């Protein structure tokens, strides 16, 4: 999608501190972190929301979760715990229309994802 900020990051039109990259997935820190570790894991292909997934995409979502788990271990937050979050639609709080998985940790977290 032409105006999608995440697609522009994938195409390297906008700089980002990429902490993971493959043909299908990239990950980078959130520009507005809510915890010491706040990384976004996104597919390199534009998919607007969870509602736009097909059954062919289910393995991609599993791969995104696996990448997030590996990043949690790399960032040394796995043992104490972390949160994985995918927001969908306006009422779900999705701000960018491109699927993105939040990896959030490094501090105790309330239910609404704010640090304690």
C-alpha cells in the first residue's frame, strides 16, 4: 500500500532500527514505547488487519509469534515475562492499518499495557 508507514519501512523509504529481518517479517522498536522493550513485528507484505487474513496466512502469524519469542529471549525479558498484543480495528486500538504484533516487556505491566 502506497501510504502505509510500515510498508515504507519495509521498502527502506523510512529509516528504522531493524532488530530482525527475513523475507516475510521485520521487527523494529516502537517509536512510542510503553515499556523498556517495545518491539513491533510485522509482515513484509501489506495485510491491513487480522480480519484480512486468509487461511494461507496462518503460518505467517505463527512465524511472527516465534520471532517475538526469540526477540524476548534476546532482549532478556523472557524469564520475567512479556506481553504479545495484536490490535484489530478502531475499537481494538489499531492505529496503523498493517498487521503488527507488539512485544512489550522489561517491566511489570498492567492489563492496559502500561508499565507499573
